[in-house]
C-alpha cells in the first residue's frame, strides 16, 4: 500500500530533503563506521566557513595519522547535515586530489550538490561536463537535475530531463517528482498536469511525493476543482491513502478559498489519522486552523485534549494564545496565560511578549503596563524586545513621551544580536526634535553608541533625524 509519509510536513523543502537523500546516497555512507573521534572533533571545532578546513586535514596526515575513504565520506555527510557546505566541498576535493581516492557515483553526485550550493549552478555544470561518460550515470544526472530545480532554472532542468529520457534514465517516479516539484514551485499548472498524464500513459507508478506535490500546488493556488478531483481519485484507490498532513493541506486550500465548512471537514478527517507520535504537532496546527476558520468551540476542544497529553508545553500555550487572539477572545487568552504561569516549568519570554503585543495593538496600554510591572515584581528577566513592544504601543497610540522613556529602557536591556527597531526610535528622535528636547535625543544616541553591538553606521544614520 502506498502511504503519504506522515512524519514529513507537506512543503517543498521537505520534499527536496527526501529527494536529495535518494539522489545523493551512496553505499559507502550506508555502511561506513562512525567517524574517527579525534579528527571529527578537530573538524567540528573549525566552524568558521571562511577558513579552509584543508590545513586541519593536512596537519592530521603530517602527524603520521591516516584517514580512510569511508571516514572522509562520513565527514562530508556530517558537514552537509549542519549546512557547512564549503567545508564539505573542501573535504570532497581533498579526498580525490590529496588522497587520490576514486570517487563513486554517489560521491560525484554529492560534489555536484556542494558545488551548486557553494559556487553556483554554472560551476556545477562545468564540473559535470568535465566528467568522462562512464562516470555520468543516472545518479549523477539526477543530482544535476536536482541542482537545476533547486536554482529554479526551468529551461536547464527541462533540457536535462529530456536528455535523461534519451539515455533511458527516466523510468521510475523520482525524476518526474523532481520536475513536478519545480513546476509546483513556479505555479506551472499546465506543465505539471502534462507530466502527470505522461506518468499515467507510461504506467509509472505514483508515489507519495507525486501526490504531495500535486495537492500542494492545487491548495496553494486555490485550484479547488483540481484539488477535489485529486482527493476523490486518492480516496477511490484502495492502494493509496492520505495521511493527516494531506488533509491539513486540503483544509488550508479550502480555507484560502473561503470554503470554511469544507476546511473543517478536512480537519476532522485529519484528526482521525493522527498517531501518538505526531499528535502534539498536529494539534498545534489544528488550533491555528480552527481559529482561522473562526470556530472557538473546536479550538477549546482541541486544546483540552492537547494539554492533557502535553501539559505546560510552551509551544502549545503560545499557539493557543495566538488562536484565541485571532478569535478576539482576550479574556480566554488571559485565563490561558494564568494557567501557564501557575505550572510552567520553564519561563519563555515569548509568551508574555505575545500578550503584551496584543494589549498594545488593541490600545490596552494600562493592561500592558500592569502586566510588565507584575513580571518585574516577580523577578522575571525582561529583555529589550519586551520594552520595544511597549514602546511600539505608546507610539501607535500617540503617547510619545512614554515611548521615549520605554525605548531608553529597551536600549539599556539590549544584548548582542538584538535588532533595534529603527522606525520606533526614529519616531522618538523626531518627536524630541519637534519638542526642542535635543538633550534627551543625544542621550538616546549616546546610550546606543556605548553598546558596542550596534554599528557606527547605524548611529550616524539615526543622528540625521535630529540634525
């Protein structure tokens, strides 16, 4: 029985992830032993992508140590997993150039992917063209096809796909799915339908990805007629099933088209297919979608089941608060917040910040102030984003004197990595200029300059507001 994989979200990135695995897998990676610990640690510590990893490898060999091909393949696999593509490419090249190891078709496919990511599609094509014909098999052609699709190069992908057909490399669903993914991302309905029809004519079996890609495209573009026909086709075939993610995609499609009852029907079907392993994620999605539909009763029903199995999970509380705010149920949101405060194991500033933002947007500034005072009195740490949200509320409702004082507190609480809200600060500086209070304006700028995590360029740009 063909099943659409329930553990994967129905999005292009997830589809790309599995397709990449299929094209770039090698027998050596499947059977290799764990990487040699000491060299593994050296490579792990060399995390700066701008610094070459080759000296680390050369030094290892100079110390009289050896490294075999399977270990190097493992390092490449590990680095790709953590998106250290330039280092992975350097090890791949060192493996053949410095160690003279013969590359398998899987190694070549991986190198194509890495060159495409690090140097661009054109360089990947040059590497492909430099390979002798015996090394360009189905897997290598497929890797280049995947690179073309990842770069959304329609013409190159189509030409390569036709070449693969000529060579007899397009027999199963995998190459078709790569092209269907591209057509879906580019909104190419007609080409997608033609390719699906071609699969049917050639009796190429559908697999889970074929159906995912089609359903995603129809839902994202509100092509309800095609989406319903596809669902009917799937449900009429005893060999094909849709998992809970599939019905969620359909629900989003109906919701986008304003068909709320049909969206609710899809969610009820989805709920019946949720497993224990996926229940937490699924229920958080259901909360958001039922709120978007406007069904408060269903939101609370899902919530009562959710909190029974995932008590005091911060992501769930944040999702429930967001859902209730969508429904304009502020009283309900406050009750959920109190429940979280009474038993949460870990303080998550995102949850208080969400309610503070809600208060500010709705003009409930007294409530926002009261809640922040309560947090301060309880000793909870407030970050710069908390004060910025309150300052934004003051700015939104014309209380600029309070906005200035609150922005000052935000700057004082700022840490490296925090992005200063330029719009609110600029509004504060302009307000101070209009009031003739340049002393306070310069005080704000001085506070920013004192923190070395803000650039001098930013300070100069802000200073122009009070010149």
